[in-house]
C-alpha cells in the first residue's frame, strides 16, 4: 500500500485505567500515531484523568461512552471513529500497561509490508502471569484451532494488534461481535474465515503488581464460552469452504518440497498425540472419517494421483481397476499414518505390534553388536517413523545408547528435534536437514557410522534443490525417476547398506501388527568414480525392486503422492501443492 493510503492510528479502550492510560497514550504518540481514547463508562476520577491526558498529549482525541459496554464494544466504537476520521489502520492497545510499546515500530512496519493482514502480538510472558490466565490461553488456542481448522494461530487473546480497517468494518456491518472479553477471539476467527491474513509478532507481556484487571471470572468466562459455542457452530457451517481453502480446489500437485510446512506443525503433532492417548486408535479414526471425506471430495488432484497409482498396481496384480472407495481408503490410511508416526516416537505403539519378517534384521543386530554401524535407506511406504522409533527400541534392548541420525528434507527440523525430546526424553535419534549435506556433514556421518551408529535416509523423494538429479528405473511396470542423492551418499559412507520397510500386515486392519522388513543390499558401491556410477544405478534398481514388491502387496500404504513417472526438471516452475499430503 502506498504511503498515502497507509494512515494508521491507535485506539485505547479505557475502563478505570486512569493511572496507566496516560503513559500508554504518550508512548504511542511518540511513535507518530494519533491516539483515540475510548472511555468505556469509567468512574469520575478516571474521567478527570483522561481530560488531563488529552490536554497533555498532542493528537489525542477522547470519546466517552455513557455507560460501560465492554472492551469489545469500546474497540468497535473506536474503529468507526477512526474510519470516519480518514484512518485506514488501527493499532489496538490495552490501557493497563501490560504491552511492550517498544514493539510498535515493528507492528507498523509489518502492516506496511503486508497491508492486507491483521498483525497481532504473540505474547512472551514472564513469571508474573497468573496460572489461570496461562491455562485459559492454552485452552483458547486449542479451541481456535478447531474453529479455524488452522494450526498456525499461536495466540487469540492478545490486546495488542494492528487492524486493517476496511475488512473489520465490513465484518461489523454484517454482524455484531462479542461486546466484552470474547471480542479479541471472535474478531480474529471471523476475519480468518473471511480470508484475512494473520501475522504474529513476538512481544513481551507483563502483569504489573497491583495492576487493575477488568476480567470478571464468572461473567467473562461464561461470555467466552458462548463465543466459542457460536464459533464452533459457524465452523461446522463453513466446513466445506474451510477444507477447500486448505486443500485448494483443483490445485495441481507439484513437487513434494513445495508443500509448505506451517508454523503450527508442532501443535498439530501434539494434538494428534493427545487425541491418540485420550481416545485410542479407534476413537481417532472415528474423528478422521468426516475430515478425510471432505478432503476426498474437494481435492481432485490428490484423488487423481492416488487413482493412477492404484491403477498401476491393479494391472500388475491382474485385479479390478480401483474404485472411488479404494481411493478414499488410500487417503484415509495416509491420514491415520500421521497419527501413528508421532505415537511411534513416543513409544505409544508397543513392540507387540512389530513382527520381524526377514533374516537380514538379525544380521544387522549382529553387526551393531560388533560395534559397526550401517547406512539405512527407507521409503514412504508404510510408516518410516515407526521404523526409526521401533527399530531403535528393538535394538536398544542390547545396545542402550545406539545413536541414530535421520536425514530429512523438511524446513522444521529444529522443532521436530524439540518435539522428539519432549515425547521421548533421552532419545538418541537426531534429525539432520538434507539441505545441510556437504563435505563436513559427510565426514560427520562417516564418523558416526564408524562409532557403531545408524544413518537413515529416504530413497524415494526427489531432491528439492536439484530435481533433475535422478536415475531412470522401472517401477510398477513403467520407467520412473528416483533421486540419486540417497544412493550417492550411500556410496560415500564405506559402510554396509540396508533397505528397511515397515508396513501393516493387513492394509484394511488398523489394529494389525507391523511387518518389519530389513534387506542387506547386495550391491557393493565401493570402487573408482567410473565404477561407482554404474554401481549407484544398480543400488537404486535393487532398492526400487524391493519397494515395488511391497507396494504391490500393500498398495494402500504407499504415502508418496508424487508422479515418479514424469521426469522432474530443475527448471520446473514452482507450484502450489496439495496441503493434505504435505505431512508425509
């Protein structure tokens, strides 16, 4: 937005905060913001103090409501007065002095850079926050996640926000919002429903000793509960629209690396784990059915990828072509695998559900017993997280401190490492982003293997940085293109190479045990550079042959929604992928 169209002001709702409102107004005016004070039926002493503030602070205007209507009503009144005065943005700031106004320039700058977004504070609390407030805010974040089907909203009650006035006034013209403490929650959710972008800036929040709070425990908690009730009902009515927004109507399936990881991903995994522990496997599946059904309806691109894969498998199995029901079962299996991934990390999936199917697993255990490590290539068939977690647990009966390094091509590696430590304290599994692989990392990985550790990488994801670096192999009866990266890395390790797969023994039974398949690669990838080129191709073909065998046996557990039969190009333009598959 041009500087001419960007006209911000500040709105301060006041109810008996005469002792602190002056300092807040002066600080905002010092940042160049005209200030609108809205007296929400304050007592006589506060009214006198507000009159003094207006006289002492240039560009400060006072409006007085005849009676106390509530914070939400005062802020909405301020929005209308700001718009009438020609302002286009309003920085809402509470009058109690809790907010760090040194962050005001950052709010203004972000609003200039992203003019269509609501910019909200993401509070960083110190020890002064009352425990009840901390718990209440966490419950509100959970409820807002449900109401918006969004896991990227870390805060919904902060009274420090920069609002674009145009969408706010449009919303207010069509419905009345909560007049009291539920306003901050309701306006955020309803603007999100309308497609207004949300940006969150970290900001310190303190609860000063002796500070005045207008929060009334019974009245306001009841009001907030009613707000959440209305919003949940509104979410159900908007469910198809919200799901369509997340998936993208008819969106083209692009390169897997373009599936954007959102900041709320860790909240998503925590929520999944909590639901799994609270409701059990059957309870979580019951919740997933309607969600997956809407994804199934609203994502033709994803349906198409699944259908084409299942059709290839059906030809090799000489079985009937896939039907819509088979595609739905495929997508549902993928959804539930996300829950089982985090359950595996936390060891909520027990060893009783793991059945070792190949003698090479014993060979690997003997290798580790002797103090040697190995390089493991896995895939997105079945549950790779189950492999990392349960394989570790099985081996650690004899090797309590076995180290595992898992190479992953995700943008949130640090957060996944943090979550792993939370759900499985003392875990020796470390996640390393594939983007960090270089000479130093290769040396580090070789040292870890020499110490008797395992290094694990997926062999079925084309490189996000070099999409043309692929090997042509036959997969499910046709030429396909698999990434070279994992196999080149294997050739540099000077270590035994194993392929690992973990699949439910019965595709249609979510309670069935997992089969654990371990194969030692027969291809020796050592030798000169010229020899290695041919050996890397042979290693790739050996891996894909094992993968194909299990794909044909367990097609509903193939979770790599990517077209391997179209040769990728480094020059491929970026595309928006289907978010449903981004977590795989």
